[in-house]
């Protein structure tokens, strides 16, 4: 289940204009508190017109009006307008500089708008500059500072709290804590008589409690939540008081004290009802958390009642919080599931998936790869639970169901397949490259439209992630974005290819299948204890077929069963079990579906442990045949690829071959980690000879010329063949400061010239890591051959595949990759590559040529260890 935790943000819309503008601004302040952002703009604008900006008497009022308008526009998601107001505020206030509070306030204003615009470097600049400026004032300790101590510290806290929020968004929660925690004793010492009434102090307490909750330090979280509770009362701070009750309830929930948690959430509910706080997300989250606690103690009717009530308020009221909405839906679906009410559970799960897909449509593709990783990680919890639910509700194993009567709904396969098509492979795509093309190689109209689209994306992203925001504003922003997006689609193929998430359904896949073909999506479930198999054939009409494979006999598919497969390969012994463990249920179900038709070609999108198994090497114990003898298997990143045509094609016969690097370029200070690969030079010569015979222009690089720099300079040749050492470090990043996606892609790579004397401080160090390979220009490259050991391995990322060289070269643009799953024999590898190029250049399809090459190699090397080390994957 999901507990809902809300952060507080110190936002100010001050009643700042004096005399004739006073009433207008008091009304504007009240409108801001009620989230009526239209009035918060109209009223200050009207007041602003009454102020002469050039008169010294009204300069302060003029600056504060600009500041408030900037915050109001930012609340609406109108970032460009907000930026204009803040820039005016910043430039005008800097004319007064040292003796101006407004001058200091301009720094957090600029930092916040650039953060909202996702321009992190600019935001960081203004945060740091602002903190430096205010520290100068504090250190000078002059009369200006002494007369405005409280205001100075308010600005300092605002800067540091916002900087902490930025760190937390990056996943650096400990850094966020260290940024603001020292401020607490400092404020208490400076303002001993009034600190408990300072709103920025109250905000810090809540946020520190929330940060400690994020890192599961419940003692510290309880300490700050308790302090927060002590300084808010039920009269002066009604929202904060409600939040304090919920925070303490969350603490008790986390430590397993459900009775105390329920008591506090009930108090929060009653208080919210008595003070008419129904429109506030703090009240809705209290209801949702109350429902969650009843779910934990298996009081399902009570759980459903409060979750439904929260959901109803979220739909009816004019405020919206994406995280709260999704968490409420998930907990409600779980409540129905545990009551055995599968029809209702399926309906709510579909609402949840629809919301996630909407988030992806409007937000995901615009994020950079690191932000996508963080976003997807939060959604993966829901995807995995939906997969497990589908297995249960399908009725394969009645004993695991919660209903008294057997329930079976195999039509869930449609939603599961469609969701898989929509989400798999989203994180690491060509978004960054498409952005570069649009900004550097496009016409002015394209660039201008693209920049407008960027701004609209930022605006909508801010609105959908805000705690309280008008649904009207969200709908208006979506409409504006769709208008610009449609115009871009009309004029830009690059935009259409790189930024839009094309919605593909299982029916689109099924229509692509020819007689004798089938498509399979393999989906990991139950934390790897089993896999759901979704199958399409030309005969499919109503829904994808669904079957499953489970661990059995106390042996797990991803542990003991896989060790048996791996050892059978390594020690070249007959494998009598892996075919039935991993393959028989799939091929058996396909046989039933196809009837009298003969399966000849199978498209497979793998997941989990299937990324580490070469399906072709599985041997049927009954017939003695390997899978490679029975049919042609095509490995795909996603079966969605069957509907896609490449935007870029390469008709030029060009090839770049790199191999046998001079790992040690001189005898000084060499650490001989990587030894020479003399056999790869012969491999390059043979491949080059075959290509040149077909009139390819071949660029061969070996020895000292086989450098990292050479690979970086490659510009989309048709073929790239890399024959060198590969490496894979089998470990996951555990440090908070390590970005997850970067860490995954740093664990694998290729060794090149000079690697034994590399200097990790410079970019050209003889190692091309997978992360660096994503930056290559391979848009028109048809094939990358990674003729090295274990180049197909990497770190598994749930729902997205293996993050390593394969994923990196696909992200760079190549269409097909040949790679290895285990350490390879040099002689067998040379022969396999020669056979492959020979068959391919004769006019066979790439997949057919690769299969023929493996069959040919088996005549000399009959064991799968030799002929099955390499696999061909397509993107």
C-alpha cells in the first residue's frame, strides 16, 4: 500500500501595496489563499497601473507588485510571463542593491522560476549567488541588517529550503537534510521569543520530518514532526495543525502501530470536517491514509469507504495532486482485490493505468534520461502490482484468490499487453538527440515552435505536480499544448519520431503477423518467482492468449534453475531441464493456438532472466533438437517494433571495423589488465575482405588507431564491427549520490587503445563505457557487432530491460546488435563472424544469415558454449 506524504512550501503573496492599492492587494492575497490565480493576477495588475514606477515613493511598491505577479503567473504555469516579471523585478531591484530587501528577494525568485523551467544550472547559480549576497549582509552586521534581521533570515531560509527541495528532487535526500537542518537551532537562538510563530520555521520542521521519512529514519522524523505539532495550534494554523496530526499518524503507521495511526487520522478527519477543509489536499490525504490503515488491519469495508470518500473529493473539488490521486486509486484497487471484488478492482486498476499513461503522454518524453529513470521508478511499483493482480484474477491458480468462488478474467491480457507496449523501453530513447537536431539543424519555424512546445510542457508539468491547482488550469494547459504539438507534428518528422509516445495496441501487433508467425511478450512477476506470457498469432481474435511459468520444486527460475542452465553451458554437459523450465509452456501454448499451422518465426520480447538465456540453445529432451532447429526466433526490445518503420536509412555501403587495440601503448607504468587479442586482427581482415568484395568502403582501425576517439567520430556507417575486450561489473549502485541510470550504464563497456595506462581524470582514457556510447551518432547504422566477451550483459532494470552496451547502442540509433552472453572462444568467434557476413552479403535477411551461421558453426563446434554465445537483437 501507499502512504501519502505531503511537503510544505513557503509561498508568499504579500499584501504589499499601500494606500489606494491596499484593498486590491488584500483581495489578491485572499484569492491566492483560495487558489483563485486569475484574481491574483488581475488585482495586482490593476494596482500596478496606479503606481508610478519612476517615483521614489512608490518604487518599493512597484517592485513587490512585480514579484507577486511573478509568483502568481508561476502558480498558473505561465513560466515565460513569470520569468519576465521576475527579470524586471531582478534588474530594477539591483539598481538599489545593498540597501534593499527587494534586491535580496530577487535571488530566490529567479532561482525558483529557473527551477520550474528545468534550467537547473541557472537555478543553482541564483541559489548560490543569493546565499552569498545575504551572507555578506549578515557578516557586515550593519544597521541595515540589524533593522531587518528577521526579513534577512526569512530570505536565507527561503533560499536554502528551495535548494534542499532541488536536492531531494534529484534523490539526494541526505544533502537536502544537511542544507536546512542547521538552520533550526540558528533560528531558535536568534529569535527566542518568536521563532515558534515564524511560518518559514514551521515549514522547515515539516520538511525535515518528511525528508527523514524518505530515508526511513523514523526517530528523527518523529522528532521534527513532534516539534512541528507543538508550534502549530488549531486556531492560528488550521492547515498546519491538520498536517501535524497526519504526520504523527504516518509515523505510527510506519512502525506498525495501526491503532495509534488510525486514532490520529480520525482526529485529522474530524478536525478537517469541523473547519470545512474539504477542498484541501491535506484533508483528502488524511482520508486516504485512514483508509490505508483500515486496509492494513483487514477492515475492508472501512478502508473502501474512506478511500472512496477521498477519491470523490479529489474528483469533485477544484484541486488536484497527481501523487495523492494515484496512491488513492492503488489502495482502493487493493482493498477491492483483498475482498475478492475483482470486477471493481479491475475497474480501479484501469483508472490508475490511464492516469499513469496520461502522465507519460504529457510529461515523460520531455524529461531527460535521469529524470525519466526517477519517474519510472515511482510508477514501476504500480506496474508490478498490476501484473501480479492479473495473474491472480486470471484464475490460473484458484487457491491464491480471495473470493469464495473461482474467478477468471483472461481478458485482462488486453490491458496488460497494451500497458507493456506503452511503457517498455521508454527511459533510454533518442530524446536528447532529437532535441539537438531540432535546435541546430531545423528551420526557424520548427525551432520556434519547438521552444514554444518546451514552454508549454514545463507549464503543464508544473501544474500536474502541484499540491493545489485548478483543474480548469490543467485542462487549459493541456489544450494549449495539444495545439502546439499538432502543429509540430505537421512540419517536423524529427519531432514526431523523437518526442511523441505513439499509442500502439495488441491489435496493431496482431495485424502485422503473417501465417506461421507469432509474437510473445514475457513479463516478470512475483519478484521473479514466475513469468506471465502474452501470446499473439494470426489466429488471435478477441484477446492475447495468456499463460505462465513458475519456479518449482523449491528451485527458483532466477537462481537455481538459471545456475543449472549456465553451468550446463560453461562445462559443456547435456541440459535436460532448461527447455521445460523456460520454454516448453510457451511453445506448447502457441501450438494449441495455431492448430494445424506450423510455427516458423517467433518474435520474442524478453524480460528478467530471459535476457541472460539464449533461447536457441535450449534442447528439447524428447526430440534432442535445439530451438534453433525448430524455428527462427527474433529477439526484440518490444513487440511494438513490429509496427515501426525506421526514420533513418543508410543505402551507402560503409563499414567501420575496430579491433586488436594496443592496450599498452608504451612500456612505462603499464598495468597489464587487458592482454592482446591477436586473433581479432585476423577476424577484421576476414570481415574486411568479405565487405570489400561487395564494394563496401571499409575503414579498418587496429593497434594504436583503435581508440575511443575513433568511435566517437563515427557518423552512422551502415556497419560497425568492434572486436576487443568487453567488461561487465555485476553490481547495483547503492550510494544516494550516484544517479541510478548513470551508475547502471557505467558498469559495462569496451577496452580500447591505451586502456592499460588510462587516466580516469580525462575523457579519452581507453574505456568506452555504455553511458558514453549513448552519445554516438548511429541513426542510420544497420548493424553493430560487439565481438567481445559478455557484451550482452548488464544490470536489469524492471520493466525496461538490461542496461548495458546493448541498450546504449540502441539508444544511439542502431537497428540491430550482435552481442555475447558469456565468455567466448576466439577461434569459434572468428568463424561465426565470417559465416554470418558471408550468408548476409549473399542476400539473406540478417536474422536468417545469423541463424545459418550458427548452424554452420555447430558442424565444427557442436556444443552450445561455442555456437550459442552470441545473440542478435533488433530495435
